[in-house]
C-alpha cells in the first residue's frame, strides 16, 4: 500500500524532507516531503519523488479500469523498478533532526564505522614497546597484559588509555545527533539547563567583576606595580630574545668548521676572515641570527630610553586611570549605557534588513548547472574557452543552459547598475547610523566624566549626573555626533568601493591595478584610524566646552600636539590596564561559574565545559562593553586635567586624590631639581590654542 503525496502535502510547511541513501538525496533535489517522520520499517509502503509517484498513480488507475484488483500488482512492480533507479525508497525507521528525517540504518552505520576507527586509533596510540617509559598495567583479572609484546600506557599518558587497556570499546555516540544521547542534544540540554548561570554570570557577575577590578587598581601601589612590572617585562622580552639569538649564533658557529680566507679590500690591501665551510648551518644563517639578536637588543634599548623619557608622564597616566576608575564607581549606571546603544542598533537593523532583503531579491535570476559527467565537464570547459576567446576579441559569448538529469543545479542573481548603487546607498546608511550610535555613546560618557571632574564636591555626583549628561548630549550635541560619524561613514564607504574594485581586479589578473588598489586600501585604513582617534578627542572637547565639531576637532588636534608624550604614555598605560581588566573579568567570571555549576548542577549537566565556555564567551562581550566605557573615561580625564592646568592656578584646580598627589609630588621634585620635567603645560608652537577662559573657582564645567 503506497502513501500518496498530494499538492497539499507539497505546500504544507510542516512537511519534513525524507533523506534517503546518498543517490536519493544527491544532485537534482532527489528528496520528498512528508508530514511526519516514520518510526518503523515497512517495506510494503514507499516514498517517491513527486514525478515518479504521479506516474505510478496514473498506471494504477489504468490497470484498475482494465481489470479490477490488478492495480496492486502494477504498483508493486513499478515501486521495485523506481527503487532501483533511486526515485522511490521503502518506508524506513527515521528520526526527526532539524526538520530532516534521518534513517536509523544510516546513523547506525556511521556510528559503527566511526567507533571502529576510534577504537583502532586508541589501541594504536596506547601501546608501546618501551617498558621503561610506561610501566606494565594490570587488566581486570589482576594480571599483566601480554599481547604482541606491547604494553599499555597508564592513565597519566597523553591520552586516557584506561578503556583500551581494560578491553572496553568506545562508542562514537557524538555522530548520532538525532538520538536522545547524541552530542548535539546533550549540549543543547546543557545550555538550556544552565541558561540562568550563563546569562547571570556572563552579564551580572562579569559587571561586578569589572567594578571589583576598578576597586583593586585603586589600592595604593597596586596599579603602579602592575604597570612598571609590565613595562619591565616588555624590556626583558626584547633583551631575552636578543640574548637568545646571540647565543644561538655563537653555538652554531662553534659547531661549524671554519677556514681562514684572504680577502682583498677596496683600497688594495688584504685581510683575513674566517668563513664557515662545513657544518649544520651556513654562514648566512649564522650571520642572520646574530643580526636578529642585535635588532631585538636594540629594540630593548630604545624601549628603555623611551620609558625613561616619559617616566613622569607615565606616573601622570596612572593617576588619570585611578581617577577614571573613581568616576565610574561614582556613576555605576554608566557601564550599562552600551546596552542601550546595542538596542538602538538592533532597532535600526530591523527595517534596514527588510530593505536589504527586498533589494537582494530584485535582481534577475540566472540558472546555471555544473556537469557531473566526464563528457559534460568537457563541454563546460569548451564553453569556458569559447567565452574567454570571445572576451579577448571584444565579443560576447552566450552559453546555452543545457542542464540534464544528474547535473548540479544552482542559481545566481544578476543586478543592474541602479540596484548596485541602491545597495551602496544602504551600506552607507548602515555605516553612518552605526557610527552615529557609537559617537553618541562617546559623547555621553565624556560629558558624564567631565561633569564629575569639574565638580568640587564629588560626593554630590551619582547616577543622576549621568542622566543629566545624557540629556544634555542628546539635546545639544547630536549634530556634532552626526557630523563626526558622517566623516567615518564616507571613509568606510570608499573602502567598501575599493574592496569591490580589488575583487574585480583580482579576477582580471592585472597585478599593477591590484597593487595600486591595495595601496589605496591601506591609506584609507590609516585615514579611518586617524579620524576615529581625532573624533574621539573632539567629542571630549565638545563635552567639556560645548564646541561645535569643527572647532572641537581643531582644539583636539592642537591639544594632541601640545601633549603628545602625555598621550603616548596614557596610551601605553591604558592599553595595559584594559587588557588586564578584560582578562580579570573573563577569568574571574568563568572560574566562579565553573565552581558554581560543579557544586549545584552535579548530575544535571553532561559536559561542564560547554556552559563554562559559553559563560566565558558572554563575559568577553561584557568586558568589551566595560572597557569601551573605561577607555573613554581615561581619555576624558586626561583632557580634563590639561584644561584644568591651563585654565586655573594650582590652588584653584579641580584635580584631587591620586591625580593631585601625583602632580604635587612631581612639581616638588621639579622645584628641588630645576630643569627637570614637571607636570605643567607642554610648550610648542601650538601654544596659541591653549585654553584661556577661566571660570570662577568652584564653578562647574561644562
């Protein structure tokens, strides 16, 4: 008795594809859709392709008209015939997996083959003839293994050999995704069981770890010890690499056989040099290793000199980091502001994706096929050759679409010029909107931190200050954010066009054009990085003084010139601090989550590593969000300090705490050692752009 598939079945969205053998589900869409996956074998019923089933139904109807009852005989014969041609298959026990009916026999065969290979590989890796390296292990009966003069490795070997030593066969259940004990089902169940831990620890606890890190680096001496220790480690790495390469070159030279040769100099004189004539390494390798050692040693020396030159500015940068940590602790809600940015981007993505989808579907469908037979592949190669010849002569060759049964059919979309420009416009809209959201966030953070800095009584600063700053930024300075983000969006769009041209140039095999476009892409990448850096500092100027974008960018540019060494020191210190903070948040959150699940989810989770890994993954994004705000706060504190020292007398400045202590200490050293570098405005030709407006002492800025 056959199961008929009607047009209603074909249009039913709940129907599931029935996967047969490899030929049945091969090229040409040889599969059918059924309402439910069969769970038992029934070789008297068949599932067929729609065309084959229609032929069978027609022949059965004709047979029934000629002789009643003969239709079953005709159907059986046709089913057998179509089974041999892979157009029908008998009903087999299957399992529903991701909308596909996977046959039990296929799962069993794959699992058995993988299990045999896995056990064979483990037996091979777990045997050794070296009885001194691995002791002879005991089997279940308490005796020693005595097969083939091989000895089983113990549990402490690189892989666990307990199972093969005891004769236990390992089953590759992970290849059975549709079973209840399959790997994918297990990790899905683990994710569902531990979802509260993954989200709770990855988001909430990670944020708590971030504030714990802020508290930790504010402890006396902790941040200074970390920064100077890391700076010394960088120096030690350079010198260690240089010393290692130098010693290696000397070792290679000692192993080699040298010959003294007379060499004539340019002035006509002669000199004797030792040249390597025999050995494991050539003279060029020895010299190259020696010069690399000198190079790393030189880098170490330059690093040490550079750190010595900016040592006082590093101390200032450490003070800025501590003040930024204090500002974030005073306004904890500032750390979740990036969440609102993400929500804003997602709200924009919804209509944007709708437009992109409609635009992507507006092209012309082009049907092509890949010939699977040898003759078909030869015809396709000839067509490609004729197409290339026609292109070289400036003509067009139209390939005939002659797809046959068994060919691999695929479709592509061809777009006209207007559609491509519309796509470029949508891409520009995405760049501008996403960069605008980022710029708005930077403005809000900078304004919040600057309001905290320029408040004498910082006990009055709290989450309310953040909301006040957000309101001011949204109401007065969104034009600045829009203009700055427009510049970045234009640069990104140009880079996208250049990338498209690079792809076309690579297909044309024009190496000169490829090199030129690559150089343009590198230049635009550098320009984008520089503009992002300038924009960030311009937003800080806007947050402090309320400047428009152009004036803020000019002020920021000259501020960078006046304080280039301070900014360099701050960049080094902040980078170390942010990297350490990210590691601290991720490691602490992951360890706590693991310990919690190990204690409270015993027997409920199959693979403890999976939810632990997901928790680490979520905490990474939380750390990135935290670091984005922290990094902006650090940069804002530095500019606030520069404005503070240029606008106010020392006794009227707003700097306090670690930053004020650092400035006072260095200025005292400067007074005792005249001529030393003090914390005061750094002079150069850009001094005419210094801040001159001086509000009354105690007045808040902005």
